[in-house]
């Protein structure tokens, strides 16, 4: 981060007609190493968003026959820990193993992206909701706050 500020400062000096000092090879190597780490041709943030959409689409309306078919998924990763959000899903309407694999992949990619890019959060805790069966659907309802 401090090298990014140094580079920004040098850019400002150049724009103002001040003297330009080129960073040394070691400084350039350090600047390059602080860039977000991604594989060539791979946009981690877009992949996280795509997986999130796949998870939401797969869960869909979460239709079920009874409460026993209803489960709760903890999706994503918050920078301070814990899931980004919860979703109720129905085991009668999807392949649970495929869903859980997508959720794990989403969490791993999101965690890596947050760590690689020094993403921070507000660190509030999200309460785990209750799973209810209403109108033939599995739903996540907030728990009563104490």
C-alpha cells in the first residue's frame, strides 16, 4: 500500500512539472508483488458473483413437502469471519451434494479474494435464522433479538 502511495505521489509530481525519480528495480519488484494476485485471464470477483448466482438459482423457490426437507445454507464469507448470508433450501428440489460443493467453492474463492486484496468489513455478526415450512416452501426467518 505504501508503494502504491509512492507511485501516486510520483505521478502527481510528474503532472505538476516537478522532478521525476524512477523507482529502483527493487522498488518496482515490490510494487509489482503488491498487485492483487490473480491467475492470468481470471477475474475472481466475477467468479464469486457467478457462483453466487448459481447457488441462488439452484435453490430457487425451495419448494418442499414438509419441514424435514428444509435445510439452511451458510453462504459466502465475511472478511471478519462467518457467512455472508443464509438461505433456506429444500432437499426435495435439488441435488444437495452439488449445492454444498458450489457453496464451498464460493466461500473459498471469496475468502481468497478478500485476503489477496486486503478487504475488510464492519465485523457485525449475522444471526443464524430459523428454517420454517410455509406455503409449501422452505423459508429462512430471522430469530427474535434479545
